[in-house]
C-alpha cells in the first residue's frame, strides 16, 4: 500500500448536524468523522451551516472559523437569510447564500486530497463537485436522505405526479451530480441503490454501504447516578418494564399514536409498565392527547445526552415506530443503533431494511403500522419473556460492535479515502 502520509488532507461538508460549539453536543456522522480523522493525523476542514436546524436559530452573526483542535478546523457558514419551516422558499434562498460563502472559503483553504460531502444538500454537492473537477480532487457523495424525491410525500397522492414534475429540475440536477461523483457511500443498501440509479451506473469498487455510526459517549459516575435518580423520581425504575422512544415528535413520520393506544390497553391491567417518550416536536400535543390521563406514560421533554443514556440503562425495549413512507421504510438511523448499543431489543414498524436486519440477526420484533392490536401483541410478547429480550439485546449489541460502532464506521471511511487518494497519486 502506498504511503499517503503527506496527502492526508480532507474536506467534509455536512448539513443539519450538531456542532462542537453547541452545549452538550451529540456529534453525528460528519462531526465524529472529523474528530476521528484529526486524531489519526489528517488535516480536516469541516464546512457546515452556522444555523441550528433543530432550534431554527443562528449560532453566529457571521461566518466563523473555529480551531476545534490542532488538526481540525470548523468553518460555520453564515447566511443573512434563515428559515422557520423546513420546506419553504426561504430555505432555498438560505442555501443560495451559503453557496457564496462556500466558494469564498474554498479559495482560502489549502487544497484537499479528498472531499466527503453529505447528501443532502444539493447546494453543497454542486459547489464541492465544481471545485473538485477543476482541482482534480476525488469527491465522495454520502447518501443520508433520498433528496429531492422525499419532498413529494408532503403532497396527497393525487398531487404527487404534478409535484414530481415540479421537482424535475432538482431531480435532473441530482442525477448530474451523482454522475460526477468519484464514489457513492450510503447508510443503507436501499440508499446506495438509489444513489447509483441517480448516477445511471452499476456499483463500482469505490461505492459502498457504510452504516450510520454511533458513539455512546462518556459520563461521570456521579452524573449518571444523578440522571438515574431523576428518572426514578418520575416512576422509571429498575422494577418497572420500560418501553422507550427518543427523538423528534412528528405526525408525518411517526406511528407513535398506535403504540400509545396499544400501551394504554396493556397499562389497564399491568401496574409495572411504563412508556417513556423523550423528545419534542410539532406532534407533541397530539401524542399527549392520545396518552390522555394514563399516568404510566411519561413525557419528560427534550433531554440531554446523559439523560438519554441513563434512560436507556433503565429501559427494557427501544421503540422505532415510523411510517412506511416510500423514501423512509428502509431507514436505519441513530435511534435504532442507540438501542442496540444499550443492549436493548427493538420494536419497529418499518417493513424494509430494519425488519430484514432484525429478522436476520434476531435483534427485535416488528408490528404492523397503524394496527393497535398488532402493536399490543408485540408489546405483550416482550412482557412475557424477559430472558428472550435479553438475548435479543445481546445479539443487537454484538451487531452494533461489528457494523455500527463509530470506530468501525470511521475506519471504513478512512480506508475509502486512502484508496481514492492512491488513485490520483
């Protein structure tokens, strides 16, 4: 293998992820990759919006260059235009203004030898590929979401045809960008298949499924015990059987109402069960309404990393109740991996990749979306055999270590970058 020690310089472009400057940030794919590469001696420049997508607030008043460590620089890009709705003309303008900032800072930074760009957004991919083709630098497009195809789901079925027609310029633009990519990575087999279809080619040696990674993080013993005690004061204890969900509350993507209704039927005859629903979002009111006066359903609101980790330590089953939308049914995101890392069996409603994975490795059970009796049956099956639950949790943890541990994921990405760099030297 060629020695590339003098060529270990990478750019990473990402969107909608926590940044190291946030309070108690839970770094995700780009942030953890940047951290990993910098520790391995790579010089990393990470480009990301300074706008906090979750909170819809600006972190800074202008573009900021932040030295995260001696090998990692974060460039938090600023746009004077922001957005309050995820699908809106203002968001389009937001990215247009960011593209100008990207171009400006591309010129200032030393030449990279590989560029890793998350998909979405199309704006970042376009700027990265335009720069890279002139500079002779390989680009990896990393598929997280099937964008722009996903936007058709906000329309009723009768209008999805016209919506696709309206999105045709963006869809054609995506095809052009994927054709130019030197490598396509994706977080699931279905996402890789989608990216290759956009590129109009079969998979090559540089195209790979590299799963979403997960890092549990570290918490002091004292901090963990304080968090555990807080849960116990809410009735979430070692003596209760706890079904747990954490994440955003969204009616368009979550099938949580079905789970709540099924749980309420069980809770009428079981004093020891709890449903812990951690998070916030536009559907919180609806879910609270579905929970009614059931005091065994706990809504603690948005929680910190240590609060989530401590909740999972007290949990018996991790909930992954999502709608089987065409672009979402193959999802396998941070939540399900977090459950596996905590040695929890998973209860899911998705019919695609996650179901096939759980059946193959025996790490959880699936109920039928929207079917209260099916959800109730699956919940009762978990309640009836805790030893089987623990066995599923152990198998899930083993798969986590082999497929989703952050060190494994980042090593695979580093190996890909090395192969791409060797190809241009």
